C-alpha cells in the first residue's frame, strides 16, 4: 500500500501551533500511530518511517516537537551542538501537550480506532512519556535516552507506575549514551510497578541503529527490530481495532 502524505497544523493546549507530518494508508486505517522524532527533527528519515507505517495500514502522524523554538527544524546528524538549544528548551509539560494534540487529532480522524506511539532517541523517551500522560494502547521506544537518569532530561523512573500502556523497548548493546545500568533501571522500575513490557537489546548495535541515515546504522539489528515492532503493534493496535469493528 502506498501512503498519501501531507502536513497538518495542530493546536496545542498551551496556545502554540504545531506542524505535523501525516502519512495515510491507501485504505481504511487499521489504527493510529504517533511517530516521535529524533533530536534532528521531522526529517527525511522520520518522514520515511511514518510512510513505512502507513504502508502497513497505520494512520501515522509525526509532530514537530521543536515547534516552540524552531518550526520546521531539520538538523544534521554530524552537528549535534546545533540541536542542543532546542532540546534544552523542551519541557515534559510541553511534550505531554504535544503528544496529546497528536493523539486528539488521531482520535478525530480515526474514530473508534486505538492509537499507539513510537519514538526514536529523544522520541523514544517522548513515546514513554505519552504512554504515561495519554490513553494510548501501546508505546514503542527505540534507545530512549532520558527514561533512566541522564544529563539531558529529568528521568521518568518514578513516573512509570502511571504507565497506561504496554511498552516495547529497544536498546543497542554498544550504546555509550545508554549503558546497561540505565536499561536495568528502566526494566527494574517497570517490574516493580508490575507494568507489561518487552525488552530487546541488540548486543552489536549502537545508538541510532535503526536510522539508515546515521553512521551508527546497523542493518541487521534494524531488519530484526522491524518485524518485532510490527508484531507488537499488531497485538495491541490492529487486533484491537478488528475487535472494535466486529
């Protein structure tokens, strides 16, 4: 199935406006999916990811999380300092409001269908935050820095008790930014809170292993993570939507 794409503008509860990239499936959507960006914006890679999910039947929306400081921002993978001011300007209240705006848009577009979230890097943390603050059916985090303690964001460990949805977590075993102690802290908090989760560590993968535009791209890990992601979404989104429509 080929995707139909467009940009939409969403109203956020703090009074700001946020552009989002939408990829629609060719036929009736199976479910809705929020695609949360890396630190480099809703760039060609994130747009491609949204389109790939639309090709699987999901109505995908990728909100621009830097809309308060740099609408339309697309950073270079080789110039991380350029993204730092925009990351530092983020707040959890703002990110939660952004996630809710995208969720409400999906609710309006695909009435009666469940919605989930997936995110990469800082978007992986945002997907987790959205699963805490928004009634999602599931969430997927790829190497979500800041769920565990990190220098960039307040950690979410104490908030995981309020998680509203099952989570699938991917990590790279060679990720120098998110070490095994951070992964253990996240899974330990989820276990303590009795929250449903799936945890996957690719021992030979680095941070950003799913992004084919990054030097750290790992085609083997990416190829294995994709069907695991689709199976998780099928379980918690597509199968639920079929039941709703029955």
